């Protein structure tokens, strides 16, 4: 996929990491490429529902950020996007040291982009699938 904004990685990183929610969960970018984004959220007790296991809210945040950020890599300069729908299916426990969410664009349109994400629980370098998501982002043209 070709990104219409040559500075898409820096633009995306700045925009997402400025969001209070991204800061709150400790989100980090592991990889940014055109149409694909990997994000990490480290395990913290305040994100768990019992010791050693991340809460569904943290899993959802990882999936949504990865999927919608992947969509954001394909936006023209000045455009932004926002989640309008995301469906998460948890398929296993998130009991690792961190979550790794791998987002990818499924279909990029001018106003709507559909993306997906797989979320892995990572322990000792081993990735175990814990959730999958399908997300829709609204692409928003800059106001002149």
C-alpha cells in the first residue's frame, strides 16, 4: 500500500501519543508501515481484573488503537480519523508481560476505512493470540 502522506509515521505517532487514553495505558508503537501498525501495552496492575491478567478494556484499547492507527497511515496530509465501530472477540487470556496488537487495513475508502487487529499476549517472547477485532474508522477532511 502507498501512503499519500510521506510523513505518515511521524504524523501518526505524534497524534496518537498525544491522546490521554494512549498515555494512560502506556501505549507504545512497535512498528508503523503503510496500512499496518503494531502497538504494545505493558502489563500493569491497574489494567488487570485479577493479578496477572489484563482486563478486556485494555485488550480493546490495544485492538482499536492498532486497527484505527493502521487506517491513519493511509490518510492524505492534514486528514484525521476516528473510530466509529469496533467489534472485539476475546479468544484467550491476556496473561503476559504485555499486549501486542497488530493492526492492518482491510479496505481503505475516502471516507470510511475498515481495519482489523489481532491482539497477542506476550510472555518470554512467545506470542499467544488473545483477541481479534474488526474496526471501522471515519476519515475526516481538514476544515479550510
